[in-house]
């Protein structure tokens, strides 16, 4: 995977051990160029490169954390629609497999059909430090947590959950 940022001639000639050089390997605040994770995605996925997510959305409280990212409450500045924004830190994407996983997630979410039980992806942003997935807000929580909290399901309740899962699988 190539570097997304070009190297200037002056940076090539500069001493890489000079702490005053921003490209220095010994400087305390080294800013490593980040790779474009979502460059050239297949299937017509539109990524807002270079646009600031905060220009369109207000980022609010944290909703949850995963291995690579944090999901925040976010609000569309124009419509006041409340959504969720999953921000995936590029620093945590350490291997090509990690990058492929994020790319695959975006492509799959982009191609999912509209359905009341499927989270809809609205917009995708990529900046120097993160990939941001703006999607519908699901306030129902995790199915696993519901099962644990409830202890057990009677046959009718289990059938309703199973029916919903099968309907979603049929649509996809």
C-alpha cells in the first residue's frame, strides 16, 4: 500500500535525525502521513475526502467503543436529524487486513437495501486521522444485551426475534 502524501525535494535532502526537521525520526511530535483508507472504493461509494465532518454535523456524546473506533451521537446542522457517527482512528489500523476490513465495512453498508431493521449509512468522510461513518441512530441496544438482561425468552418472543433476523437475511 503506497503513501498518499508526496515527498518534497527539500524533505528528501533534510537531515532525518534533526529534531527541528518536522520529518525527523527523533522529533518529539512526529506527524506521520496517513494512508488514504478509502481511496478507489469499488461499487460507486462516495467518500467525502477533504471535507470537514464538523462543517455538516455537530459531534456529541460518546455512544460506544469498539476495537478501532468510537461511536458518537451526531446531529445534522441543517436538518437537526440525530444520527450516529462511527469514527475509526487510522492509527489503530496497523495491518493491511485492518484497512481491508474498514474498506469492506463501508462497501457492504453502502450496498445494504433500505429496511427498518438495517442501519442505513448516510455519509462517509475521511480526513488525515480517521474514517467517519455517519449512519442512522439505533437506540434499541444490542440483541445480546437484551437476551442477557431478560434471562430467557418464551417461545413466542424467541419466534419474533428469529422472524426479524430471517426477514433481514432475506432482504440482503
